[in-house]
C-alpha cells in the first residue's frame, strides 16, 4: 500500500472504515461566486467533502481549482475534479501543483472518451459510418468519389 497521505478529512473518514458522504457543486458559468457560496454553505457540516466539478456538460465555467479555493475559504473540504479531455500533460501538472499550493488535498482525475466524441457533434450513426469506412481503408473524399462512381 502507498504510504503517501493527504491528511484530508476525506482520507481520514475512508481510512477509518466509515461511509463517506460527499456533495456535488458545479462552479458558476461566470465569475459571480454568490450562488456558489450559497451551495457550499448548504453543504457545510453535512458532507465530508464536496466534489467540485470541472466544466461539467462541456460548458465553460469557473475553473474547478478556483471554486475549490473558495470552498476552502468557506470551510468545506473540496474534492477537486479534473477532466483531462481538454488538457495536455503540462496543463494538468500545473493545475495539480497549483491546487496543492492552495490547500486542496483531494483530487479526482477523469477521462471520458465517449463524452468527448459526443461533444464533437457527430451522431452515433455517423461515427459508425466513419469507423466502417476506416476499416475498409477509405478516407473522406475518396469515399464520396467511390460512391459516386458506383451510382449510389
């Protein structure tokens, strides 16, 4: 087992064998933190940690690290979430170092390739067609030319 310890409340609850209660809090779509602070206040004293989502539903929102820092200021331990689909390794490492410096000790790193494909606007049928074409060694315009020459 790894000897690295975060020292967080969430870690202590889990190590003691108790069931951990967490809440979920999505950062605002702008810079106004009033509603975020209201949500955090509601969770204070009711959860062991609060999950601070990262650009949920692939919509631009306040960064998870900024909302995590506000959560600490409000007295609630955050569980910083990082979705990797839009970040390179340099950006991820920089965010991890930054949140640690701000006092964040819990992190959930997520990657969901299906969600990334959905956000690109291709339907399931279109993705299937693209895979089928690729399996046959046909790419983009070449496929259109082959279809046209066969009268399809």
